């Protein structure tokens, strides 16, 4: 009886270790879906243009994603009805997406062209596609 | 009059003169229209090679050459391997080493005919949106329990997480094909009628997570299931005594297997939250149980005996006298003390006297009853 308890404890300890964090691919796929959701609720007219990284190099992915995350803060919802969805999606996209690879990127966020929110989000989707690929 | 005629001629010549360039222009346009391709179309086949074509050999007659470059990346280069049709270049083939995805790709085709050079406008393409995977292979059907079929396949495309599939199926009694979108590699067919003969096809496409493309692969080689009632000799598994099921395939609602992959994501999150919390709680309960059950605790953490306290008596009370502490009775102690006196007894050796009989060699002492040794003792 006693030995069974001890073995059970060891088993559950190891099982906790084994249920590790979800694989990265799942996380990125969910982010890609969230970006698509945001495209439906974001305001596209009379808004500030945002720096949009286009086709960043492999070493510049972290800088590009950080640039997108900063730009998302400046987005606004289309109307008051979609406010809840908008806030929820922005909150998800504010979390850390890529780890800091430490690689030096030649182009900073400000060096990229400024574009409208829909194009901004389309480019963000493209960068996520590159990450998932 | 002559002047009038002249002017007449002149007035007639002017429209005639302006007509010729118009005619030439028209001819040029017609020529151009007849011989210039609509545009360059590029397709990446299974990410192994790419072909960019600008027409077929029937409509083209000029000498074409293709130049390509990647934006901000490589210099302009000419195609290394052209595709020929009827002696005319109709396309270009790029090998895997020349293909870079997620970098804008530009193409320019120069056509030279009869000394004139025509340039087809350059296209800006994103190659990740032009991938056409190969058709799925190894389609296998497994018979699961309770009239359920499971169709599985594998794809020659290297990244399986980038694909989405469509299964097309029909029985021999249906008139039209049923199509079902599938995200994984498995398609479950809920209720199969054993009297019917089914045909299944599968094709794939790159999903939205890896590219924005509408290029489907070719349909796979078909796989069949069931018995063809017209030809009775066909070998097929027929379960004994299975009741006739009504044709329920078409009425099954698609939400059963359409939302499977979508649900998988949510289900996974529940797993990663629920299982750690549940196992933590269980661990806590087990630890509490263990602590409460003294008998179990003693087995894991036995008391190591410390003999320190046992010797307090010896050193403190009895001052190191072992005999006193042990408790030896006094008369036993007294009995070991001697109550008599002994005088010292000297023992000495007498000199050795050899016998008359000299049979015994010297050095060997013979047996003698009266030995020269004398010892005396004084009894107590």
C-alpha cells in the first residue's frame, strides 16, 4: 500500500514534466488565425499609417515581428460593436511571439515603408507564414 | 484648273499619307497581339522545381529569352534551362537551388522577331503563393468497427503541416460526387453500406498557414471499397448477417468531421492546463496522506537511534566508574581480591649425569624414570 503511494507520486511527478509546453507550430498557427480575425475588425480609413516590414531576412525576423507588435498598438477598431473582439485579439498579439535570437538586423523598424492597416496586417500574415513554413 | 486638281490630289494625298502609319500601327498591333503571350505563369511543383511558361508552341513564333531576379537580392540572370516546343522556347525550368521563397521574384521575357525586340512586362511574384504539391499517394482504407471506414494517405510534399486536403467520393448508386475538406491525413467515413461500391479520390493544397495559394494538386489515384453488385465475382469483405442500413451517408452533417482540426487546438490547450493542475492536486493529496500516516512515514524516514543519552549516567552520576555503573555486587568485587600470601619459589636445574650404557647416541635424551629435574612446590 505504502509502496504504491510512493510509486504513484513518482509517476505523477514525471507526468507533469512530460506534459510540456505546446509545440511552437500550434502557437504560430493560432497567432496566424488571430491576425485574420483582427483584419475583420480593424479600422482602415483615416488612420495613422504604420511601418510595415516586407519580406524580412531570416536574421531580421525577430525585429520585424517586434515592429508589427508595436504597430498593432496604434490600430483602432472599426466600430464600437467589434470592440470586444478587437481588444481580445490585440491582447493575444501583444504576447511574446519569437524569442530574441540576438542576431543583428541591419534594417530597423523605422526604415520600412508606412502602409495602411490592412496591408500592414497582410504583411504580418506573410511573415507568420514564413515562420510556420 | 490644274491647281484645283493639284489641291484635290493634295487633299486626297494627305488623308492617304496619314492612313499609312495608322495601317502600319494596326498591323503592328495585330502582329504583336498574335505573337505576344498573355503573361508569364510560374508554378512550383512540390517545391522541387519551378516552370515559368509564356505560351504554347502553336501561337508563338519569336525567339524568346527569360531574365529573372529577386528583389534586393540577386543580380539579373538569364534562364539556364529553357523548355522547347516545336522549335520555340515556351518556358523556363528552375531547379531547387534557384528558388527562394518569401522574396519577391521578378521575371522579364524578351521576344525578338524579325529584328524587333518586344518586351513582355515583368511580373512581381511571391513564390510561396505558387506552390503546387504533388497528389497524395498510398491511399488505404481500413475497416473500423461498426460500419465505419477510415481512409488514410501520405503526401510526397515534405511539410505535412502546410497541407489541407479534399476527399471526393461517390458510391455506384450516387449521381454526383461528395466533397469533404480534411485538415489532417485521415478521413473517417461514418456509415458505409456494404451493398454499394465506393470510389475515393484525394487532392492537396498548401493551407493558409504557409501560403496564400489556390493551386490544388492533381487528383490522386482512386481507391475502391465495397462490392460491385453487377459483377458478383469481385472479392470484397462481406460481414455475415449484416442488416441492411438505409443510405445515411449523404445526410450526415458535416460538422462531425469538418471542425475536428479546429477543435484539436482548443482540446490541446485544455490538456496543457487541466492535466498539470490535476496532477498537482493529486500530488498534494498523496503528500498529505503520507505525512498523516505515521506508519508509512517511519518506513521512508526511519528513526536513527542516538545512543548519546544512554551514557549520561556513566559520566555524570558515577564519574566514569564503569564497575559502579554496571552494577557489579560488592561481594563479587571483594572475592576477586586475594586474602592469602605466597612466598616466592625458586626453581633451578640440576646438572646432567650420563648413564653407563652408551647405546643412546649423545644428544638424544633417553627415557628416564628419575629425571635429573627436580622441582618442588609448597602447597597452600
